[in-house]
């Protein structure tokens, strides 16, 4: 490893956040991890007496994020890398799912991530260096029935990442949207919120998707430890990508989506260009 860095990772209690924190510590980095409870803070800090620093923070508590980041900068050191990992999945047919569920999904997955970015950017901008990784999903590129709110939040974070990346690149700061496929994490289990079903018309399209997801839970192809190592490789890269897919399933599905989209563009090209004056 070329140099030790200070990583700020949101949501280090489980899943990608925990795997990344552990791998980063093993590689000699310092890790500041956000958690939701005092017990989780103690559990995280037990990973390393000298390099693991826990902070209790709900990423939807927007008013305190700036103070937390300022404290980290003052007490731990300059944040070299922010990894926006905190998030969850919402499952539910759109017509059945209340708008309050969509607001919550966006508060955590989008607004929380943006608030963290806004908090670290002044420091990174002053130093003319830094890297932000936003953990999105292949659901930020492809869609499937029953996760409209989730896909919407990840499409939003993909777009924000790409746009902000162009804003800050001249200032020495990189932004990478990391889109995992199916991995052995809690996403489809403990971390998923499900809106109760109520309209039978959607059973035929939705039930097979839910059944397949439940059957695959815990047996997904993706290994969170290998994902963590891939992210550390991106952090170490001189010219990190704006977008990174993780997992062969994500690569296959996103390539398929792009191919279908290209076919559709070609099929409707005459109508598309007919609107030019």
C-alpha cells in the first residue's frame, strides 16, 4: 500500500460497510465509521484500539452532520476518502406504496449521502485532494418491478455522483459511483423495508420476483470482502473511474440494458430527429 489514509465510512455495522472497514484496517488505514447506537460504536471500535473510530450518527439527522465531520477533522485528522455506504432497500409496488416510504428512502439513500458530501467537500477542496465513493446499486442502472422507490434513489445518486464529479475534478477531488450487483449482505433481509401487498392485479408480475429474491438471500454470488478489496483498489488508483460495477451479474444486466436501449434509440430515431427545427 502506497500510503495510509483516513476513511470515513457511513454504516459500518454490517454488510459492505463492515467488510470495507475491516479490509481497510487490515491494510493499515484509519477508519472512522458511523453507527446508530452506542453498542454498535463500541463493537466497531473493538476492531482496532488505535485505528477504528466510531461516531454515532443517523445520516438523516442533517443538522448535526457538519459538526460531526468538523470534529472528525479536528480530532482524528483530514478525511481522505468518504464512502457513503449507509442505505437500505424498499420493496413495494408503486401503487401500493405510500409516499412517506419514498420520502424515507430518499432521505437515507440520497439526502443523507448528499449531506455527507457537502460536509467533507470544504475540507477536501481546501486541500485540493480527496475521493468520494457513493455506494449505489446495479438498481441505479437497471430496474425491476417492485423496487421503484429504491431504483429511483439509486438512479438519483448515480446522477448526482457523475455531476458532482465533474464539478470537483478540477479541484483534485474524485467521485466514484460504485454499483454492486447481488452480494451476501443484509440488503434483502434485515435491511429491507417491505410495503404490504394489497392489489391482486400485481401478483403475477411481482410474486416471482419476490420469491426469487428470498430464495437467493444468503446465497448470492457476490462476496462482500472481495467487493471491499475492489473498492480499496479504486481508492488507491491514480485515475479512479466515475462508475464502477461490482459483480458479473451487474455487468451482464447493465450491458443488456444498454443494448436494449440502443436498439430502442435506433428504432425510434426517425421520430426523435423529426422534432429538429
